[in-house]
């Protein structure tokens, strides 16, 4: 496919400099769509719509196909995500140990549901199917930190801890 | 060849055939849902499962499995039937059973197979889908609840249309056929996806609830828009054309159509059609009888017989060959005037003069099938796709599937530019001849000219100072194209021509032909020059001799003659000079000045509204005859419905006039074809019956000659933009304005500007702008993008409101200013 150079695409709405740099890096490599999208996700925290249009134009891929890829892989996000991603396991072991109550408590405390993000972009909440530490069920994770043997009280402690963390 | 046995039958097929192909070849039907002969195999539905003795123990899909020597295949065992039933049960699990209100009923593969396999109960239960139905556009309804995930729509939109509107989105149970951001469909609306959808998930909205599929009368005919000559099947009922029916075995294009062909047929049943003759009385057009109207015309024409130079006639190249032939015979023979033309005087010089001078025939030396047989396509103007979309599909297919190299020389970018490996050279507007001359010079300089080409010295001298710079491109680009073109095994030049393309004239045809001749790229398959006439019968009009010969006036001179009083009687059959000829004000004044003008047309066009007598004419669906496509294929047009109101075919009108004026009289149009076959050498031996469904490509005997072509120098004018006119996406002439499809895709005139120019002028997409030239000004909507280069404005010519011919005067480039209203 004929790949367009960077200068042809003017920035719109959001700053596309970084996205352009990522595309530049992979422009001539075959199979470049996945690494480009991953790079963009890393840089922006999600895949903003203008970057999809940019990738479509510069890599000469249909926007619909990019959207197909983005909705197929769970790793991609089309909306801004919180600084702290709270994952609560609802796999079999955790379920048996009362994961339901933990998720409900988080919903109540944060005012958001599954796969949603708080307006201040501090938290995103996700239910997940088994985090692979069933021995510590019920299990929650905040970014890379693991919290085993979760209780309602621990939910409040977690929220207090991360409320205190700076956003930048 | 590979030999195998299917259901006990011995079959020999090509080695790249699949089991499905092999079975089909020997008349054994294997059911399919996700397979389509035009598309890459997908193997997703499992409907085509068969048993292969050598692979015992499992059922394998026939549509994706290649044949191997000695294969023994069973296509219907108990086990296979059971498996197919299971597939159907699973499909029906989520699928709503709304056949009674589904427009696909009767034409639905799922319904038909359910019937055939007697699936009258389901062992499984599940909730039905609950997707929202997309009613956002007037042409295509998307009901994903009925979708069986066969992927055909996505494949055709990618592989053939190259638009890529669809993809599977989400995953697992949530997966569905979706669009970008799961939004409403927003595309070219060619309807290709609707045509291949095996169920009622994609529907044509104009056809919705109009008729049950089996109640339609199906008539095979030819599309009446562009010169491609796509075959189509009209579905009609109660005297109305209600839809076009997809037939994958029809035409070189396997049933593919563009938006005009697929959704543009509504002009036939438009309530704006003229239904009775009209005569101007006290300044107003009033309904009259045919007798009155024809008597009036007859008396004018017979008066003209004594002063034939005062009579002129213009015909649209949309008429049938038979009508055009009769038109020529009436005016040239009976009335005795040579002032006849078919807008050739403005647009088709490339065919009528250029091709004759270069190749000795007034036709393309190549045919449409050559597109896919070539190794390199050199396309002039990026929008060959837009003028002749189904040829665009052929180009897409060739480039994507066969790896044919694509080179584009154009004054702007277009869709072809984005095809894999395509290279576009953007030149300054109006420099096409200079560019081809530079290419010829480069071929000579690089020592790539074929041996013993006659007239080489003269050409050398003529192109001695043809430089890349003069064409506004770089020397490297010219050298590269010249080299690739000359060294390709087979290379084909594709040249669109038409009313919107001033400068695509005889000189350009000669300049392009020179490149082909110089490099030996002609007279063999996959090579040569394809001159793409704009209208459905542009080639036929040339073949029937509808252009001035000897001292006759061409279209431009006829308009001048009207203006200066030399032409007193003007007969116009289907042309619309007011909108389509350059310099609208001048044309209007000229037509006001002519003493007597008669117009036969389907609609009260801008021109017909000025006439003294208006005759209601039939559309292509209401008559039989032949059209000749740009690839010289003569094809049968068949009557599908009776005439609307009191309309008569142009054949009947011309036949009546001819008889009244003491000329020829025919019993039917077929008699005229017999006469054509006797008098027009290329049509020798053809009969209408013999053309059958596929038509016939008439041969050409080429006598190639290098004809030096002089390039016009066009220097930019300070402070002005260069106006490029042409075809809008999916319009054709001024007739498509009466079709629902084209008017949805592109309802209004517009001016397309480069983002940089737009920013400088403070113009945003959708703003009203005034485009002003030396001859006038028009108001149109602005489009902003990167397709047009800086300094250039593109505007399509089809529209009556904001018609660009108000500001063009027929010269190759027009300099304009653009200002926000
Ligand atoms: S109508 Fe044509 S362009 Fe639009 S989605 Fe269907 S196939 Fe693609
Ligand atoms: S919409 Fe039709 S063509 Fe497209 S995947 Fe669904 S069933 Fe197949
Ligand atoms: S307009 Fe031309 S390309 Fe489109 S369907 Fe008709 S003949 Fe084919
Ligand atoms: S089920 Fe929760 S960690 Fe495995
Ligand atoms: S037709 Fe063969 S798998 Fe669908």
C-alpha cells in the first residue's frame, strides 16, 4: 500500500505529533498496524478518533478495519481511561468468595459501573474473568498492585490511598 | 487439468479450481451462503460441506478446498444433509423469522435452503438479536438482526469497490458486521453489498415494500448512464421499473453496477417525466396532441428543405443506434443538412478525430476486457473511477488481485490514487498533451522506442522541446513513467472524455496514442488506448456518423449559427445544451434567438423549457434497440415497460417525421438495425437476435500512425485559481439528476478546494462560495480536502443550479476567483 508521508496530514483537534512519530517509526514495516495502534494507546492512554483517521490515511487502511481491530482486542480502548485502573476479578474462585459484593461496593463508592471512567479521569473500573491468583480470592488490582482477600473495608482503604495520589 | 469424480461423475477442471467450482462445472449444485464467485473464498458458513473419500472422517468445505488428482467427492450423503441442517438450525437460532415482511423473501438463500432442507423445527432455543436497524440513508437499510456473518458485504466493498465501509466489529457473541465507529453507513452507495447479501440484512430502500421478488417481471437490458455498458436486469411490475436485479452471471462485470445503474433507475418512473406533447402558444408551452405537434415540426422541417443550411440538429448519445441512424438519415438525407452533431463538437473529438488520425478508426483500439489483461495501466485523470465506476471496479480488481501496476497522471488526486502500489503524478491543469509529449520524448531519449516506427523523425522534431517542466512535473517522474510504460509487457492507457473535460480532445488522443505506438503498446491484448466516451451510446453515435461531415457545422458552430441568425430551425433530441455546453449565457441567448426549436426529451429540461415544441420521449426501459459501449460492444436494450403517458420513442418520432417528409419509413426499429448491419462496415454481419444477451464486440483494423500533437501553453494567472471541471462522483450528464441514488450521493453543485487555499480564503467545508470567471459567476457549496492541489478548484458540470458552464467557455483551463458569500 502507498504510505503517505507525515507532512501531508495536518493536526486536528488533538496534538497528533506523537501519533505521527509512532507512525513514522513503523511506516515501512509490513504488518505495522498493531504496533502503531499499541504505540498510540501507550502514548495517549487510549486510541482517540483523530488518530484512527490519521492511521487510516497514512497507512492506507480503511478506518472501518481499524475499528474492527480495536474492538476485537481487549487491550485497546476507544475512550479516555482513568489514571488508576481498578480491576476486580469475578472468576469462579473470586465469585464464590463474594466478588459480587466487592464490585457493588466499588460501584457505589466511585459512582461508575463496569468499563466506565470517573469524570475526573482518576479511575476506570473493570470486572475481569480470573487474574490468575485464585488463592488470594477475592482479588482486586489497581494498575499493577494486587490486593488479595478483599473486603468492603479494604475497598474504602484502596480508594483513600489512590485519592491521595497525585494525578500528574 | 485435474481429474476427479463427483457423485460418480468424471470431471476434468483447471488445477486452481475448488471442489465447488468443479461440481458447478458438471451441473452439480452444492449449496453456498458465504461464497461468491467474484470474491476471495472465505469458508465461514459451512453450508457447502462435502465428503472426500481420501479424507474420510470429516466433512470439508467445497468452496475453499482445491481439487486434487483422483479425488472422489460425495455432495449429498445422509451425514452431509444432517450437517447442513445443523448449520441452518444454528443460523436460524438468532435470526428473526420475519420472511413475511422481508424484501429478500423469494431471493433469500437462507429462506430457500431452509425450504430445501426442510428445517421446520429447531432443537435449540436462544434469544434473537436485538440490534438497532440503520435507516439513516434513503438507499440502503441495514438490519443486522438478519445478518448471517457471511462477510460478503465487507469483502465486496473491499475487494471490488475499494471503499471498505464494513468490517466485523466486536468479538464473540457481540460480533457483528459493522462500520467505522459502528455508525450509520456513509459511503458511495453503489449497492454492491446489497446485491451480494444472501439474506435480507441489507436491503434497497427504494424497493422496500414495492413488490414480492417473484412477482417481478425481469428484463435484461443495458444501463443508460455511462459508456461502460453494464448489463442489468430490470425488475418491473404494473408498468413501473421497481428495482434492478443482481445477476452474477451478467456482463463482463458479473452483475456489478454503480450507484447510477443500481439506484438511478428512478428517473424512468419520475413524476417529472413529460407525458404529452407541448406547443408554445402566446409565449407559454401548452399541451397539444401528437398530430398537432408533429404537423408543426413537419411543416418547419419541410420548409427547411429548401434552405438546408438553416436547419441544424443535435442528438444525445443516449439514443439507441437505430434512433441515431434514423436521425442521421432524416437530417442528412431527407432534410439535406450536414449540420448534425451529438455534443461531439464539444467533447468527443478524441474519438471522432483523434482516434481516426492515430489508429485509422473512430473507436478505441482496446476493449474493456483489456483492463484486466494488462500489466500496467496508465490512467489519465484520477477520476476515471468516477466517470466510469464499473471500469473503476475492473481497475481495482486488476490492481489488487493480479498486481497490475497503476500509474495515474492527473490534475488532482482521486480514489484510484489509494490503490496498492498506485503512483500518481499530479500535473498542472490543462497540461495533459504537454505531459504525453514529454513522455514520448523521454521514451526516445532513453532509447526505448520500438523499432521501425513510421513517422518517428517527425515526432522527434515535434517533441524536441517537450520537457517535464512544461507539463508541471519533474523530469524523474516523466523518465520513470516512460520507462515503466515502455518496458511493461502489456501497457494500456485509459483516457476518459466527455462534456466536463475540456482539453480531452483530438490532440490529447493523438498525444496519448503516440506513446502507445512509439512503444509498441497497441494491437495486442492488454495494450493500447481505451477512450472512454461519457454516455451510454457515445460510441454508437460515432459509429452512426452523428457528427458533421464536409462543410457541416459542429455543435459549437451550430450554437453560434443560432446566435447569428444563420440557423433558423433547430431540432434537439435529448441534448441539454443550456446546462451541459460551455458558456451558459451565450447558449441561452443563441437558443432564444433561433426561430424554431423542437426538443424531444424525457423531462422539461432547461433547454426544453425554451423550445417551441416539446415532444415527450421514452426512456431506455420503454424501448428496444442497441447501444454500443466504449469497448465497441454492441448490446441489446430491451423494452421492460410500456411508454409513460403519451410518450413515444425517438424512433417512433423520427420515423413519423421521416415518413411525413417523404423519407424512409420503417415498420420497426429492428429493420433499421438490419440496414445498419448492411451499411456500417464495423456492424457487418450483426443481427439483433444474434447479439443475444452478451452482445458482440466488433473488430477494428488498425493502421497506426504517429501524429504530432501541439501542446497548449497555459501559464498560471496571478491571484487566480485554475478551474478544473469534470464528473462528480456518480453523476452522468444531466440525466442522473432525476435519479434518487445519484441525488442522494451528490445533490448539489460544489467547488472543491485544497485545504491551504481554503484556509487562505477563510472558507470552510459547506460554506457558500461564489466562483467568478471572465464569463460569469456561480454560487456553489465549498468542499475542502486534499484531493485537489493548491491553486486548483474542481467543480462538476451536471447541475442546472450553480451550473459551472456559466463560468467556462470551453477552453482547457478557466481562471477563477473564489470568495465566500
Ligand atoms: S454501497 Fe457500495 S460502497 Fe457502500 S458499503 Fe455497500 S459496497 Fe461499500
Ligand atoms: S450483512 Fe449480509 S452480506 Fe454482510 S455479513 Fe451479513 S449476511 Fe453477509
Ligand atoms: S453508469 Fe456506467 S458504470 Fe454505472 S452501472 Fe451504468 S454503465 Fe455501469
Ligand atoms: S477466579 Fe479470581 S483470580 Fe482466578
Ligand atoms: S459456502 Fe463454503 S463455507 Fe460458506
